């Protein structure tokens, strides 16, 4: 969840670390800090708050020349988000300094052993335990010490470690949490994510699980936990650096909402033929295996879980296979029945969501077939799965998912149609028509984006509204759920998503004057029932906003109507969710909130 940056080389170290941390602040922003190795001394500067607060503190710190350095932006797990618990952390001697992303699950036992040995702790974090353990291994090389700690520590760890006596060395290690190396000319970088060093190099090396890496100015050496050297796999970053900038928009979130047509084009590219077929050769899965599947499980968390909900409707409707959807953090604990005829689809925009990874690993151990759906090439989810379907949304900086969600919807629609095609459960003519309509989605989303001004005007009258409900049926239900989540995430108001028919089974008791109820009514076979449910809410004083297709006569039902282009059921989920993203955005900005960095959240959830 946290962000890590490390640098060793001839540049002013602070000029690399601080901008790098700023580009990773979406991963967490409770506190921030840097450690600078001057060659004989380690200086740690850290503070509660954001990167800007750290910069102010550093401006008062005098000369900051250094040979190497590591930095951290924190999303708090162990210990309150204050300056004492901010990273970096040192051992008692001040000889070792550590930054960490993840959770050391057995930290309490390890800490007690250290306390029994006479150690005194300054913070409440699990990370200080790691620093103290490495400090106790001063008779080993730093790399050997980190390997030893990795063997003893359980849980998710991405580490960057320095020792005072070795200024031209940063040691990194990874298990469960992301870590990449940027390769330069006489300089090298270590980070949680590519944007931290993209300004300086496009050459990178991905660090796999249970690997330790030595980063020096002129070399990068990778080892397994037994000390065997591993040949690195070098990759070139194709992203444009400008993709990490706002491109003229006031926020990353609004920029990314407007990037959705392009992202959908990229997700479809090469995957639908002119003849109306779905082409997913990249899965490289035996068609006979897919025809033998007798049950599908879709697992995900948060926004990705709403994509999983839509996947259930699509796969069941188009393939007639039974589909179960699970919140990934619960999947393992209900003892799901899996075997070689089960297909498990894990969805995670980062591919590093720890709950989803744990669920996928559990399914793999049961002999299930795995497809990962991720936006990040070579993510942990991609490597754990038998096959992977990339969403191709491009870099998303805003913490609240927008374009990564719509491309997940498109990817799941592609996968559902592909399964139907392989299994022969849909007539080729039906598939051709649906593929034709999939190709229209970028244009349809463009049309919806043109309503942004109208939605902004609408939300200006809701300054005092604290309670929202989002309702939908069938394929519109996950859209409603996502609309509610988006509003909660960035506007900090109470917003609940329900299947529309469930309102009268209890929640309708909360409807009164001033409550805003957003209905989604684009799924034609349940449209009439949805409208009836909206009438029930309207009769009790709710303010009704309805997302409906252009041709639908719903003005008599709703106080306000947001129109989207007409299209087939299920495919319309992609266009229907966009106005709800805009609605959440404009409610939040009207309240003066930072939509790119909503409180208490992080872009990638790498802790259970």
C-alpha cells in the first residue's frame, strides 16, 4: 500500500527521492520520510502529513548532499499516522535504516524476542522490527542479513535497506508487495511503481517474490533466498511520461474519466475481428479445457468486485455456466469446492491486491484453472495465473478507479463472449451483433462525457445532502453499487447501493425528503420493474435521478434524467457507470475535497 523510492548515483539524491515520492503518493499519504546516506552518516528526515510537509521540513535541514537514499510515503497499518511511526526506521545503533511496504504478520513474536534480548523500540510499527533484526546481523553482509530476515518474517514485504558503512548500496527485497528496479547509466533506482523513476529511465527490472536485489550505481544483482544469483529480466517501459501528468485537467481523476474512450479502444484492439469474432489467443488456453469447465468463480475486491458482479451476469447469460462471485478476502475461509473443472477468474487493477492473490493461490492449490484480469503487465496476479487478460487502461494515478473499472467491464464482456464462442452456447450471429456493439462503446462514452457540465449543475443543489441511494437490477445493479462506492470514496457522504427490488425489504424506511436516489435503468428486460421501484421511493419523498437510455420515456418518473446512448443489455453497463463517476466527482469537488487523494485510502491494497 505504501510507496518506496531508492536511488544511488551521481544526481542530487533528494532531487530524485522527493519527486519520486510525490508520484507514488497515491499509494498512501499519512506520513512521509527519507533517509540519506552521506558516506559515514545516515540522516533520517520524516514527518506526519504529505510530501509537501516533508519538503517544508527538509528546507529547514541544511545541507542534504548524499551518496544514496531511500524514501517512503505511508498508508498506516501498524501504529498511528504520526511522525514517530513514519518511515524510515533505524535499528538502535543507527547503522541500518529500512523502509517497508506491507505487513509482517508475525511481527509481535519477532518483536518480543528482540525485547527479551534487550532491545528498546521507539515506534509501534512492524517495520522497526525488521530494522532491529537486520541491525542484529551486523556480522553478515547487508544482503545476507536481509535474506535472513526474509526467511524469518511472514507476510507481505517490499523492503529497501541501507547500512551506514556501505553508502553505494541499497538492498531491496520483495514478497507479495510490488518492487521494481530502474536501470540508468551509472545510476540505478528502486521503487514500488514505475512512475517514481520514469522521468529518468525507461529501462526496468521486475523483482519477483522471495528475491533480494543489490542496487549499486553500476550494477543490479538479484538473489533468491538461498543466495543463488538470478539472471534479471530486463524490460523497456512503453509509457509516455506525460501519462503521469494531468494533461490540462484540474485533477488526475477527471483526466482519467475523460481517457476512458481511448482506454476502451485499447482494450478491444486486436481482440475483436472484422468478422465479428472474439480473438483472445493471448490466453493460450486449450479450447477443450474451456469446454470441460462446469463452474466459474469470479473473485475480486472493491471496485473490481463490481466488475465481477457484471461478469456473473454476462457469463451466465451467454454461456449458461453457473457462476459464483466472491469478495476475495472471504473466498478461502468458506472452503469453496474447486477442482480441475473449475475456472477461477481473479480481477485486480494493480494485480497486487493481497486478498485477491491469496484467493488465487488457494484456488491454484485446489487444482482450479486460473485467469487473471489486471491492468499491470507482469503483475503478481499475472504470474500466479495460468492465463492473463490485460485491461490496457494505461497508468491511473487517481486513487478512485475510473478507467480501470470500465476496461475491466469490457474485458469481462470479451471473456464472456469468448467462452460462449468456444463452448458454442451463443449463435455466431448473436456474437457478431454483440461484437459490433462493443466497438461502439468508445463513441458512446464520448457522448456521455459531454453531459459533465449538466451533471455539475445538477449536483450544485446538493450541497447539504448527506444520504444517497443507488438502485439497479440485473446488469444495472453492479453499476449502482459502483456509483455508491465512488461517492463514498471521494465525497465522504453516506451512499448505499442496492438491488432495486430490495428497497422495500427494509432500506425504504430511510427514505425521506432530501434523500437523493439514483436509479440505473438501462437493462431492458427489467426496466419496467426498476421504474416501479423508483416510483415507490418517489412516493416517500426521495429526489429521483434516473440514468436511462436516450429513447426511454421516463420523465414522469424522475425529477432529473441523465441520458446515455442506447445499447444491448450488459454492454450498457460501461456507458451507464460514466455519469455516476461524474456525479461523484462533481459532488466531491463542490465540497472542496481532494478527489485524487481521498482520505484513508490507497491505490493498491497490499495488506490483508
